[in-house]
């Protein structure tokens, strides 16, 4: 009777399995909403440049040089005057700017992120301008040049997730974690043990020998 009461008391103190997933969803949504409220909004601006072949150059080489320029864009910008044009440090420029190229078109997209929309525009245009200047100096050896295609425009809305969106993502993640926790939780047997004891081969033989009827002695 005492053992039964202790097990009932333990079950009363611990939350039921049916509350694991809803609780995880609520915790995840609260954490996501808190993150969305305290984070600094980030704005993104993108500037585009295009690589064109010079006279008597292979047009197909422009795509390859576009990929090469996209990989070294930040190095060329940092060693050049891009930090001065953007009004930021070289470290900020490296951490805030990303480039993307296409395997089908000789175009480079320069995207910058900043809490200030005007600063994001300045960094994107600064890196694009550095590519144009560098390609002009190296045109004799590469046979291609980089030209401005589209300047960055001031963003009107942040690209960072808002508080409702962050809460939705956090709630989904919490529900997934709670469901996984239920799946990996060890099952209990009817006797209250976590795992049912399965005897090994030697143990099974000894148990069978112990349960076998013994011959009566006269």
C-alpha cells in the first residue's frame, strides 16, 4: 500500500506525457517572441554589376571571371577604398557584405546588411564600385571588365524576422523537440521498471533448470 501511494504521489508531482508537447510549444514560442523583440532590425540592400568581355575576347570567359570576381570581391574591396566610400571599417565590411553569382549569367550581386538602411546601401555600392575600379586596372590581363548594372536602393522594411514570425518559428521548433523527447523516452513496464528484463542465453538456461521439477528421492 505504501509503494502504491508513493508511485501515485510521484505521478501527481510530474507532468503527464500529454503536456510535454504543448509545454514545449509554449516555451519555444515565448523564446522566439523574446528574441524577435530584443534583436536589432537588419536592413538589406543589393547592388548588381555585370562582367563583359573586351574586344577580341571570348564571351564565354565572362561567366568564369564573374565567378572569380565574386569570390574575391570582399578582398578587393577591403584593400581598395570601399571602406572609405561606405564609411565603415574593413571588419564591418567583411562581416556585413555577401556576394552571389550565377552559373548562367556574368552578373554579381553584392548584398549588404546593416541596422541603418542608408549604411547598407553605402556598403553594397562601395563593394560594387571597388569591383569596377579593379577590373579597369586588370583589363589588359583578364580581357574582361566589370560595369555597373544596378545601384542599390534604400530598403523600406527589415529582413530580420519580426516578433510574431520568430514566435511561430520558436513554437514549431519547440513542438518538434517535445515530440522527439516523447519518442526517445524509455518506456515503463507494468511493474514500474523502465525496461523489461530479458534474460540472456545463460540466464535463460539457469532459470529453466531452476523451474524444472526435481526427481523425488526414495
